C-alpha cells in the first residue's frame, strides 16, 4: 500500500508506504538531490539493513530515522512501514521549536539510531499509521494540514522515545543537550568548507576548549573528531557510489589539493582512500549498545552559519 500527498503550490511531498518491496534509498545518486527525510518502522522480526555500505542488525519492532544523503537497502522491505517527507512539506529545522528533533533524531551524533518500541508504543505508532492512511484518502483543502499534524505527532512521539533511550537525555536537561543538536546541525551545513573547531565554537558562542570539554562531559567524541568523521563519511560515499577522482572528491570537501586530502583520509581512516572504492559491504554491525535502566532502555553514547536543508 502506498499513499502520496503533493502540494502543487509549494511542492511539498509526504508519503506513506507499507510493505513496498522496492523501497530503498539512493543517497547522492538520487537525481534532483531533493532533501527527503525518512522514518522506517520495522513491524516484524530482526532484519539486516545496509547503510552507506555498512550492514547493521535492525531489531524487531523498532523505528529508524534516515536522511536524504544516506544510501540504504533493507533485507525485508515487505515488513516495513515508511513515512517520507521533504522540507517543502515540513522543515524540521524551521519548526524545531515544535518537534525538537533536528541534530538528534535526524543528523545526530549517534547513527543509526534504532528506537525500541514497547507494546504500548507500537499501538500508538499503529494509530498514527491508520490516521495517515485515512487522511491520504480525503482530498480537500485542509488535507495537507491534517497530514502535517499526523507527521508532527509521529516525530514528537519518536523523539520522546529516543530521548528516553539515550543516556545523556536522562542525565542532562534538554537545554544543555540543545548545544549538541545545534553543533550537529552546523556541522551538517558546513563540513565541506569549515574544518576547524574555531568556526563552530564561535557560532555557538563558546571557546573551542569549552566546547571540547562539554562534549567530553557528555561522553561524545570531541568536536574535532566529529568534524573529521563527517568528512570521512562523505568521502566514502563518493568512493563507494561515484566515479569521482581523488582530486574531485578533495575539491568537493574543501581541500586545497588531492595530496592534502589523501593524507587526511589515511590519518583518519587508517588506509588509503583508494582501498574503499568499490568495496563490498562490511560485515553486519550492531548499533550502539543498549542497557536497561530503572526507567527503561537507555542507549549508551560514544551560527551566521550556512543553513542546512532539512
């Protein structure tokens, strides 16, 4: 079953698909490069999913948020319920005060973020699924607003669950964690051109040392390591899925020369970048470990900026 809403005036798009065997994400290979965010609900048993050429074990009865530039293929797409929307339908950055998900649920430090559902949670998600299907069949002037309401409820529900399953959100206030979200959004917008911590610290009104100390307090990788990791991730995407030369990849990622980029890649990834080209998916990997706490499952963690399209 597939349902799709398109606002011809704004080009806003929202869709739901249930058990679509053709569902997959083509990331940077997608023509038009439209920013589409995806929420995947695995309704059955565990299955594998390949994301950016790494295979993960997706648990049963869980939700996984995905973003536009990710490549992904599921072993059993027939067991998935999938919601997709573009920024013209609902911009999660512009409406962050409403849903508070950007830089955490989408474009967060921890990915893939598998969000476990209890029996009650599954009932809530299924109710939203049914409401979405119902509204897809009612074509009137307020259809778009009704679907946006359902989408917002879905995002808020999943964000709340993800916070309950993330250790730092149990230890620190949302206001403190918002700094991490803002950094993640800044990084997604600027990683191609700004490789220095100073830029991000200044945009967040912090010194580089203070920012690094805060991330250390939250048990996250340092800002410099996160910047390096984001650049390496994008470099691997180019090498896996395009035929761009080292010089072209270096230029796209803000390096002055292919030699500089090659040294950076070897230092961060441990191997020469050419070894990644055409590589097969690496063996199956578990997501960040989850431990059970008294309050439920808790996941263990490891601006005038350019706006990001989310």
